C-alpha cells in the first residue's frame, strides 16, 4: 500500500529554552529535523515524506532536507498542530496515498521496526497509535497538594507518534474537526469522528525532545551510539614547479612558484583525505582518484576531501576533528590559517571548531628546507557505530 509520512515541524518549541526551534537544533552534530526526515525517507515502505513547517523556516528546512531522497516540497503549517496536520493532509490530496503516518519532528529516534508496526496497524485497523504501558504509579493530587487515589494503571498508556491511518479516514476526520481546538493528537481527531483507534507497541527510545534536559540526554545517547573512536593519519608532498600561487587547504596563496601534481597539488587536502579514508579502512587517495585517470588532471582537491567525508557519513560516522600541519620555508601559512580552517570545515561539513591548521619549518633541512617543495601531515578523528 502506498504510504506517505507527514512530519509536523511548525512548532516553536519554547519549553526547550533559548535558541532556535527544537527541530532545528542539533544532536550529535546533526539537525533534529534532518535525523527525523532521514529515518522515514530511508525506509523502503515509505513513498514520500512531507515536512510541514512554519512560514519563517524555509531556509533551515532546506538545510535539513539537502541530499535526502523522497522528501516532498514542504508546506506551511497553521497556528496549531491540528491545523498543521490538516495542511499536510490537504497537500497530499492531489496524489493521495493509501496510508499516512503522522509524526512529530522532535522524535528523531523512531526505528524501522516501529515504522513497520505503524504501517501494519493502519492497514489492519484504519487508525492506530504506538503506546507504552506506564511504569510509575499515577496519583490524583488535590488542591492542597495531597495525594488521593489514582486511576487503574493497567488501563493507562502513554501515546507516541508516528500515529498511522487510512488516508481518507483521517483526512475526513480532520475536515470534520475544523474549529475544534481541544483535540491534542490525531487519535483524538479520529475518535471525535467516531472511529475506534487501535494501539500497537511503542518504543521507550522513541522519545520526544521537549526540554533542555531532553537535549542533554539525547546528546549523551548519541555519543554512546558512536562509541567506536578511530584516528588515522595522512601525509603528502609536492615539489615546486612553475606558477604564481600554491593551493593549501583549499586556498590559493600567492607565491613565486606553483606545486607540481596531477590535480591542483593541494598537499593539505590530500593529507586530510588520506587521514579520513584511513579511519574507515577505505584505502588511499590514489585508489579513489588514480593519477593515471585524466578526469582528475588539474582537479580541485576539495572534491577529494568531500568524497572522503561523505564515505565517513555513509558509514554512519561523525567527524570529530581534523588536524593538519604544513611543513615549508615559504610561503607563510599564518596569514591564511583561518581562511584554510574555514574552507576545510566547509568542505568536510563540520563546525570550524573541529578543524586545526598549523605550520612549521624543517629548520632548513631536507627538501623543504632547501625550498624544493611543501609537505603536509594530517590526522583525522571520527566516531563510528560500534560493530564487532
């Protein structure tokens, strides 16, 4: 059955404290909304994922969506969650799915197993929600702050998203509920229209990020999930040749000579590329970009580093730090250090604080001391999911 997902991302998240709306904050270096979109877009049972956003959030949403397949063009939500969901449902009407899952952007940890249960429950029942049994006792507290007897815990559940429905059922239910403002979730909308809503097992890990404390816990969990910390090194050297500048760290630096090489001979980016490839055991730069291949003649080395960084991300990893040391008598690296750091961070798609560039001479010893060329040493530290 054709199944689409509406990701509700129009809220302001004021309980999360100062900063941007919570769906545009990061966990483990990755935007919350991007994590959520990727979870569903990467599931083969899903046809399209539709973000519903605030009118002011087109730019950060585009960042979150970049490079993820099967994401529909976002639509603008309303003043309430209910209005936002209806906007998403109406947007799907031109090419309606059979089933629709409705999910909070601030729940970025839904598993493929949970998504499968949601799809199956909607197909079987027409309307269903993930639910968890309570583990704590619930009490009624009177106006004076004293505990009274509570409801029967065995009959109580906490409800999560994705909530799943037959598309035509929930669309008509939302249309019928227009103007009713006390319905807190889509299950309540379906129930108000007279439909019974089934439950299926939720997941404790499928938490909703609401407060600042939630983000602290999520960061801790993200770090634990990337427990395989690896460091590798890279080295490159190129001789001086004809030219009026050298490329170092993606920056053109004026000089009386150029650097000889098949590509643009950027020793810094080459060394960093090898270091990143080493962290995931992916051979070396020559394996991926053979100097015998005319395609890479004169090529900009930012393509090499970007490729290596993408391989780390494809392995589920996160780049923790990149460090490069340039070895030469001239040109002076210091005046260009910050521009190089900025460029490297941009290419690798990591924060500037995770990039270091240093320079030294060889005290006039060796080929660098004789001003015959430039060398670079690099190291890369990445965090990867632990595998045996």
